[in-house]
């Protein structure tokens, strides 16, 4: 009969990984890939309604003609966009075009 070492069990197999070890983390990832329902239940209970998936009151569906299009029920947050005036953009483009033309002329002068 051989003595039991710290790395084997009485049957000669390996001991289970220690809590918090990398083996346990890998096993959790594999289990999550097979079954993520527990995670979904936790997220469902913590939801605030602003993230997907979202819920819609039952009365809203018939009121909108049973149209289940996402954009009918999802709230869209429109943000104001401030653009530069077109004259400023054209001025910058002209300046850049002049720089490119000057650089090309200098390069041609170096090559000839």
C-alpha cells in the first residue's frame, strides 16, 4: 500500500482544484458557455429598463396595432450635434491643399 500524497486521493486520482484556483475559473467559464441562465436571471432582476432587453406594457402593443418593431417601443436619446460652419471647413481644406501642392513641388525639385 502506498502512502497518500498531497497531490493524490486514496483512489490514486487527482484532488479537486483549490477554491479560487485557475482550474475553477476555467470550469466556471465552461459551465457558463453551456448554461448562462443563472447569469441571465441575476441580470434580469437588476435591470433598470434603459438597457436591452426592455419591457413594454401589455396595453402598448394593441394600441400600436400589434407592430413589434423595435424602434416603436425603444426610447431613443437624440443628442444635439454641433458642426463647424462649412466656410471654416472649406478654408481648412484649401490650406491643406496648398500645403500638399507646395510639398509636391518641393519633392519634384529634389528629384530633378
